[in-house]
C-alpha cells in the first residue's frame, strides 16, 4: 500500500488495534466446495504470492526518507502468510458463525491474493507478486471488536475536522457507513463484530475503492 496509506495504516495497526489470537486449525471441508466468487475468480483460483503456504513473514520498516521529520513507530509483529483459499479457511475456523465481508468485485486483471494473520487479519489483492502487504494494490484489514458503529465513526470525523483535516467524510456506501479519506484512498467501518480498514493504491482510484466496498458480501 502506498506511503500515505501506510502512514494511517501503521497508526491503526499498531496504535489502536489490540492483538488478536488466531488458532491455526484448518477446516476439514475442502475450500473448493465453498461457492464464493471474488471478482472474476472463485477465491481458491487466485495465485499465492509467497513461496510456501503458512510461511512466517517479517515486515521491515524502511528508514524515514526525510531526516528532518523522522517517523518513530514500534516494529511490525510477525505475520503468517497463506494463500487466499487456505487463509480464508483459517479465518472461518477462528470466527465461527460471524459472517466475514469479502469483495465480490475487483478491477480486471488482479491475479494474486494473500492472507496475513498476526495481530490483525490482512487480505491483499494485487496484479503481481508482492513481498509485503503494504505494496499491494488493494488491501483489507480486519479485526474482531465490539462494534461501536455510527457514533464512533462520527466522532472520528468531527475530531479530524477540528484538527483541520477537511478531506475526511462519513459516507454511506451501499448499506455500509464508512469514514473515507480521499487523499489516501482509504476507508474504515464497523460491521457486525468486525472492524474493517480498506485501502487502494495506484493505478486503483477512490472510485474503485468505493465500488469494491459496495460489492462486499458475507461469507460464512
């Protein structure tokens, strides 16, 4: 994901989100019996961007490019990376009956999809292989929470605008109310017992991101 998105993503990932324990136990039912399409693919047809399903990934933050404005953040925790099909099974096994939202539309040409499981769940889609979830064209971050809903989103927007950020708004996208930050092509929202953060990078646009959010459907 692009540098502007990462600025927000790092803050949310490491400053707000509390680590979630994920038990790595696969479902016995093969994934290809779950009839769920993402974009132009059934989700087990996407290519894996890694070298070995279930590998541990260490994300390393680069040194700040501007020495006059250094960025001080905690190190990223390790993630276990899976192919989309295996990763979805891991998530479903952990989350049980709670529906998980996944996109049913993606821009043409996306071939790769990976699931990163660590302190949060991150699902990425990309045109080419990526070694780091921050550089995928589309990513969705998911955390189990007690939903705070519209009231919490309103407070976020009100606070940001008081701080002078006018490029943030509360927007209804389909049936979802989301906070949208247009300059970084990023949105976040609550749904059921999940907190979602969605972001895209070039060549995808804000309009692409909105269309993806509109396409989100539950998989159980």
